[in-house]
């Protein structure tokens, strides 16, 4: 039994260490965002996230929930990789000095990579704490002997993992995650709860490692060393790009000042001048200058890639390791080790296959026919979803058929989701009213797509309704999509009443 629980125990300890780091990471990021949000609100701008969400930024519970994203991605990947490395170091290489040196070399190379664009304290903390804690736990809990590296011990878990990879490989295309969401998660209450948690908390960790260019709203200070006329010009250019001029106080994302020696403009982050540009370059090519500024400051590029890789590979493998180990415990009480492995492998494949069925049905569903009315009236929710998705791809107006079938009131979340998205291509007068109803849908994924569609329709009369939803919504994701819709419609933040140029 102890041998069977070794891997889950070590992985759990590694995940707990990642959760501690992740909670601190997200909490400090939330506090910084809270100060930025208050600064933007005081300046009189429309702020995202709004005051309702801002009240949660100082909560430790919010940071813990948001930190789960990093725990189940970078934490899962590093814990699993460290566990595997300790097994090989102890069982295959007999703790030889060369093997120890090789492991440390790989770890050091990874540390260099995550700090490739400058010192990154957060990424370094993950890279040091999680492998160190996991390695110590693995060494301390290492069973005196194991069958996992025997031919049969390796055969069954590896075979099960390969079979599952091949099965899920059948649906691996650019729509895989969409199919998982539409047909596996949104099709049942448990999956809807997972989706709701994802939309409720993932923007908090996402904000923690976004580049400046990826953030929705940024603050800037135009130093008094700039001539009044130049400040006025820069204020308009920056505000139209969501760099909101504010009064000096809380450290802004960008400070622009004139260099008294070179007479060029300093682009400053904190107390450091990132680079200098001429007035002409900044005014004629502001997008290029701001993009360069963001990239110069971005320390998290490699960390983001590593986190995504761990989410795609590490998290599923950790789930498999937990499931296989736990499933093999019960029969191991009564049966031989090898037979327990066989039973665990078969059950893992069955579970993976059952979860695959709805995803495969969505993957293989026939695309909507040209006769969209017939396709949208199909009894199968899967067929309706496929029809609406195809209508979006073809940019076809399906408003009349959708209203006739009452799809806006469908009990299937994915149907309402794709209906909202497809209405972006409708020119019918009633489409706006339907989108407004869908923008108030109780499921955030539907409301977000309705707001996106309102922006795509280029209907500027919808601006007041969108602003109203930003002010009233308690959901950050909805506010984010609403703000994007405003910007798509050409709306720009008004001038701050506190600043005069």
C-alpha cells in the first residue's frame, strides 16, 4: 500500500508547495492591481475590473483560488518532472555522482532559461521551491524496493497512458479545447461548475504574469518636464491606446519625461529609463514604441510558455498518476501486484474513454448544411451546436431560424454560447435585442460572447448598454469582454477631469 501511495503522496507535497508560492504570487499581484484600480477610479476613468471585483483583490481566499491555476500547471509539471528525475537517479543510475551532476545541470539550465530576459524573482521561486520540496519528499518517502521499474511494472501504466494518448489524439485539432468545453464540460452540472470556477478566478493569475502589452488598462504619468502642448498631444495618443494618464503617486506602468541632456524623451519604468525616443517617433509611431517598451519590460515570456506546456502535459499526467495509483490500491489488498496493475490500467482507459465520447461526438458531428433552418431544428444539441459553429465560420445570418426555434432559451449552454457568437453576423433589427438578453445570461461564457458580438456588429448605439454592464457586473470576465466590445466600437476613455494640459 505504501508503495502504491508513494507517487500521489510526493506529487501532493509538490503541489502544496506550488500552491503556497502561487498564493503569494497572486496575492501580491492582486494588491498591486488594487492600487492601480483605485488610481484609475480616482482619475475619473471607466475601470476594469470595477469596484465590485476590486473589493475581492485584497482577499486571501481569492488569491488561493487564483493560485490553483499555477499549482495545476507549472506546479504539476515541475512536481512530476522532479518525481521522475528522482526515480531515475535512485533506481536506474544508483545515485551516481555523474547522474547527480546531470540532474543539477538540467535544473540550472532551466533556471537560466526562465530568467532569459532579465531576473525574474517569481519564476525563480517556482523553479527552486517546487523541485526542492518535491525532491526532498521523494527521497524521504522512497520505498525500499519497487516493481515499477520491472518490465511488468512499467508495462501497464505506460501502456494505459499510451492508449489514452492515442484515443484522445483522434480529437486533437485546433478545436479540441472548444469541443471539450462544449460537449464535455458544459453538458453537465459538474463540468459547468468547473467552467464557472475557471471564468471566475483565472483572470487573477493571468494578470499576475501578463506582459504590459497584454493588460487591458495601463497607467502613465506625463512628467512636468514636457512642454504643455506635447503633453496634450501625448495624452490623446496614449489614452486612445489605454495608457491612461494619471497624477503622480502610485508607481505608473509608464512615465514619459524629457531628458535634459539629449533632449529626447525618456520612457521610464519605476526609476529606470528603459530607452529613449524622439518626439517625432513617439507621435508618429506610438504603437511600435509602446510594443517595444512592453517587450523590454517583459520578464515572463518564457514563464508563460512553460506554464502553458505544463498545463497541457503535466496536469493530465498528474491526474493519470493519481488515478492509476489509487485504483491499483484496492485490488492490491487482495490480488497480486501485476494483476492490480492490469485492473488499474483497464479502469483508467475506460474512464478516459467515457470522458472522450461526448468530445468525439462533437468532433465528428456533421457540419451544418446550407439549409440552416433544417440544421438548427435538429433534435440533437450536438447537431445544433455544429450548425451554429458552421454559421459562425461562414458568417451566415441565422437570426430568423434561431428565433423561430427559440434557441436563445435553449437549456444547453453551448447552444446559447454559439447563438450569441453567430449573431455578430446578423443585420436584423431584432438581433440587438436578443444579444442584450443574452448579455444578461446567468452563465458568464454566454454573456461574454453576446458582448463580443455586440462589438463586432459595429452598432454604436449599444455603447450605453455595454458601459452599464461594466458598471453593474460582478464578474471580471464579463467586464473584460464588455470593455473589448467598447474599444472595437471605437469608444475611447474620456479625459480625466483631474488633469489639465
